[in-house]
């Protein structure tokens, strides 16, 4: 029931579905930005669907901080918690920043622990999503993001009805969904990882 704007957007969604399943096996992974032209397009539902398939629970939601020091603390806290799928939900400002770039490209993240005068270094093995309407990607972030554009082509996308309730259907069918995604990834490897 998702209204992908282009075939590339559908491919980006497939990448977003598969990445959390194998994130712990790769050094780094891009952030998947689920962008739309208007509210109610199913952005958060798509991010949560990817998380549900990979982990059995919805994505952890965090906000981007306005202050760099605060952003560093938020990112460190979420890495220390061990969350596997993180969603920067309802992004309203340009997506970027040095700490977020570092979190996406480094194998570890070092920062100051909230409330303490102590640093910690933790692995960055989370899969990242961001959702928003007409989100701009700035600076060096452009090479760290896969964009999935949704376009329901209706004036009231929030009134659409989906064929099934994914919050019920995915958990009920999760083993088969995980197996299908891992089979597709294995087929790619067996085929010699074509470009």
C-alpha cells in the first residue's frame, strides 16, 4: 500500500528493509531518508515496518538536537542503549551535522556521557532512518543517505486505508519475511555482487 514516487524509491525501501537485518555484519551503512511531499504519506509506517521485520519491534524515535553538544549526547545515549533501528522522525530542518555524519561512517562513536564528566566509546551498529516532508539533505550528509520518496497523489493521504494492518501482519509473518530478505541478500552474494 505504500505509494513510491519512482522505481528507485521502491528500491530504496527494499534497501531499508534489508539493512537492519545485516547491519551488524557491515562496517557502515547509510541512513534511509523516507521523504514525502505531504503529511500522512506513510513515512513512519514504512520505517516501523522495516524495524518490525528486523527486530520484532518498532524503531526507536529520537529528535535532532539544535545544539552540537546535545546532539553528541543524544547519539551516544542511543548507541549505549543498544537500539538496533533508530528513526529521526518528522525531521523539519535540513538533515546533516558533524556528529550524525560521524555516527553513520565511523565504526565507533565517542562522546561525553550525559550528566557525567566522562567519555565513552561505543559501536555504531544501528540502522538509521529519518522521516519528514520535503526534507533537504545538507553538506557532507548527501553521500551518507539513501532517499525513498513517497507520493500518495491524493489531497488527504492520511485517510487512505491499507490492505492490512502491518503492526499485526508483520509479527505474525516475521519468520517468513526475514527468510525472504536474507534469501534475496544471499542470492546477490552468490551472483557475484553485481553492480
